[in-house]
C-alpha cells in the first residue's frame, strides 16, 4: 500500500474503508482488498499506475495498492522522493513464477539459479536496490520489431489479451448509452417543440452547449467532477468500479443532443394540418406528440439515428480516458507492449467494422421499409 508521506490516517488494513483506493484495471491486489479486507473502500481502476500516482500526489486518491516491490520503486524515484511512503502493513501473500524459454534444458523444479534472488538469499539486498517500477500494469514483455516469427505464429501475441472481452465491454457501452440517449433525446426533442417557453429554452440551451463540448471533456468531467469532487456514485458504492457507469452517463449526455436534433427534423416532416386536426378534436399537446407526431417522426429518421448509433459505437473509445477496459484501452496496452503496430491497428479496425457495418446495413433496410410515403 502506497500513501502520502504526511498521511497518518491509514495505519491498518481496516482504515482503507471509505478511502479512495487506486489500482490498474483488473489488478489482483485491488480485488483482494475490495472483497476480503476493506469492502467499503472506494476502488478506482485506471489504465496505468502513472495515473494513480498523479491522483495520489494531487490528493484525489488516498492510497495505491499493488506489489510492494513496485510501490517501493515508485517511492524511491527522484521525482517522488519524500512525497510517498509504504503503508507498512501486510495485506496478502501472492506467489510469483518464473518463465523460461520453451525447450530450455532447465529441469522442472530446478531452483538453484534463482536462490540467490530469494528474499532470504544472498541477492536480497541487491534485488531491493534494483527494484524498478513499470510504467503500466504488469503485461507481456515488449518484443523487438526485428525478431523473427514463423508465419503461423504471427498472431501468437494475441493469446495474452482478452480481445473478445474488451469488445464485449464496447458493445455494452454502446447498448446502454444508446438506450439512455434515445430516452433523453426524445424528451429533449419534446421540449424543443413544446408550447412552454421555459421548456423550449432549456432544450435549446442544452443541445447547443453539449454538442459543442468535446466528448473527452464530458467523460473526464463525469469522473473528476461528478465522482471525485462532488461524490456522485450513481448508486455503485457496493460495486467494484463505477467507471463504466460514469462512461455511460457521459456518452448518454453527449449523444442525446444529436438524437434530439435528428428527431426534431423528423417532427418537422409531419404535416401541420395533422397537428391542427388533432387539436381540433380535443387532444392536448402530450397526446398529439405521443399519438400523432412521434410515431411518424421516428419512421422518418431511422436512417439519421443509425448514423448517430454508428458514431456512438466509435465514440465509446473515449471511455478509455477514465480507465474503462474497453477495446481502445486494450489497444493502447497492446501497442505499448508489442511491436506489431500495423497489425494491432488492423485488428481493432476490423473489430469496429464488424460492429458498425451490420448496424448500418440493417438499419438502412429498416429505414426503407418503415419510411412514411408522402
């Protein structure tokens, strides 16, 4: 456990409850602390330890958890000298393993070459002095671009990464954000055509402000502003991380502005005579909107809404800025650890094409089928 040098409030594991605890996404030590030691700790998972260190230095994070050797290396860096200290208490025991090249003559169980590096061996002091922190989470070692590969082994490096899991998170972000955007965008569109001036004003101001703010700013604000500053947890205090929920909130707030404008253009295609006829038979504004206008408007804008959905699918990559483990975050990690830049880029490009092309084709056919004939 790494804490600020002037922080005396964390002296034992139970003191981590209600503290803001940081680690990288998927860290074993973070999960152990959350599930076994301090269940009420506010665990925040980032893409790399450098982000956790920045938060700890600025007071946004109370503690960082990972292996002691890694944290000791960070604490001894010249840039952080005197700023951080180790917690000094034991959390768990986690075994280490040593990997050797396949086909190596070393016999299984042979530990003689490594004994001098054990905590009680003659290399103990040297190993402590030379412990160095990695820049990011523990991951496969970087491979040289000049290393020779057999044609059949070109994609072997993919075995160490959960590619399907990352794209599944992207799909979940897209689905939840699309549902939220459709609901909130429809309400905004109703406000923009409402006879009430206050509602029209709110809808107009919201759309014109939100759609002109970069999505990255909105996503980062949900994490730094809503959660870390204002304490908005979205009811996720008992869950491992709320980064996913914050990303869905940011994507919904941003995309709903474009859904609103697409839907408003569909509302404008409904003949004014139908609205007047509906009002003449005694229907009020909500009834006219729900029964007459919106059904025709939705049929008119299936194509534009498909474009918004495709853009939303690609915009989910911004969620990596707050540590959501979706496709873009995994791509960044793979590029940092591998030398196959073009191959990795092509793999993720194909992955997003597999998500967006069927969406465009299916909704394009649906748009032609349900289009209102004028």
